[in-house]
C-alpha cells in the first residue's frame, strides 16, 4: 500500500510560489506542484485561468465566511474536495459558482 505514496515523483510535492493579484492586491501563494496542477484542472473545467479561479474562490469564501485564516490551506482542501466529488462522479464538477453563490461541495 505505501508504494503508492512513497514512489510519488518528488516534483509533485515540491513547493512553488506564484505571485498573483487578488482584489487589487499582489500576493504570493506557495503550494505544492500537485495542487497547482489540480487548480489548473479545475480552472479549465470552469473555463478560467488559474489566477481567475483563485480570485473567484477568494471572493466567494470572503463573501461566505467574512475571513480566510489560511488561504493556501483552503485551496488545498478545495482541491481534495474537487477530487472527491470527481471520484464520486457527481454531476456539476464546477468548484465555483457563476453567480457568487457559496461553495456547494
């Protein structure tokens, strides 16, 4: 069982930082490469760039919760929730709403 995990390509868990503008503020996010790949996949499904997706997620979580204590962790959890939903083959893989609704996953 552990071979599945220990044989993972180290590049997948190497961290990478990206600078992006969220709500007019330039910020840097540091995530593992695998999470950047998943965010890219989610963005493609939703017809957005990765930066647009991240901005949309930030706006929606702020509207819903009023704060984000650890946005990088929020993005990681969003990725795992997306994969869980995808694995369950539930219709509507979109992670963000088109009308600023709260996350439904």
